[in-house]
């Protein structure tokens, strides 16, 4: 059976630099009828576990460590037995939400295989130092976290973020992929890499 992609949306708050904002987050499941990989772990574990529906969870991969993307990662790991993966450059953010909780380090170019799909990690810093995307080449799909949205790059106006860095990540890493690649974002609707070329400057 071919791997499929499922989306769950949960709502809560993103908090950083002393402020909090209401947000709705996309959580993505990639897999088949027997096993799935979870991308991001936002706000509420219950709807995510309901979508898993008893399948074996191979990993909980966090695209970055802002609190709204990792809220329930330890809960999901405990409930499913799956390890948590995060790029270590985001450890400073992870420790703000889950101090002392262990995770496995993500590496650029690392691959995950689940339900017939192969997902490759692309380290795309800028929104945060350890931000990563997952590229599903056979499906023509990219899970962009908060690096790229419909309408342009993710926000870079808060601590540990950098606008020139996110532009370089998008232009050099993401736009090297096929233009028809569907982008599954961390918040809001899907887009394509081709559609976003006009929204992303080449440099700051």
C-alpha cells in the first residue's frame, strides 16, 4: 500500500519572549495502515493519538522547538513508545518547554522510512537555528514546519531567528526541489514551491 499523508489541526498558544499568541497548528502523519510517522506535536495529544488509531508510530519528528510544535512530544512518545527527534541547534528552545527531556538529534540528510515512504531531512535554519523540513520525494511533498508558508517565509522577528538565514535556506535548499512540490506547512493551507518563488526575495 502506498504511503499517505494525513493532517490534524490543534489549537493553543505560541509563547516566546514574554508574549503569547493563539495559534492553530498542523500536525502531519505519514504512513500506511500499519505504521506512521508523526511530524510535530502541537497542543493536544488526544486528537493525534485518535488519528494514529493504534498504528505503530515509528518516530515523532519535530520541525523545530518552538513550544507550539513540541507541546505534547513527550506525551506522544510515552503513549506510543516512539522516539522524539529534533535538530540539536534548537536545544535552547526545547529546554524552555521540556527541560531535561531527552530527544534524538536530527541530522541534515538523514532519512526516515515509514509505510513505503522515504522522508529526507533538510536543515533549513532561520525561523529557528534548528528548523528542518522533511522531503517526501516520491510523493512530491515537503513538510516545511514554519520555514515556508503560503505567502512567504516564516516569521523571524523573535529570539533565535534570522531573516537573511531563512531566505538562504529557502532559496538554496527548498527552491532546489521541483517547483510542483506540494508544501504542507506548520500553520494554514498548503501551497507549492513554484507558487512561493514570487513571495520570497533572493536576499534581505
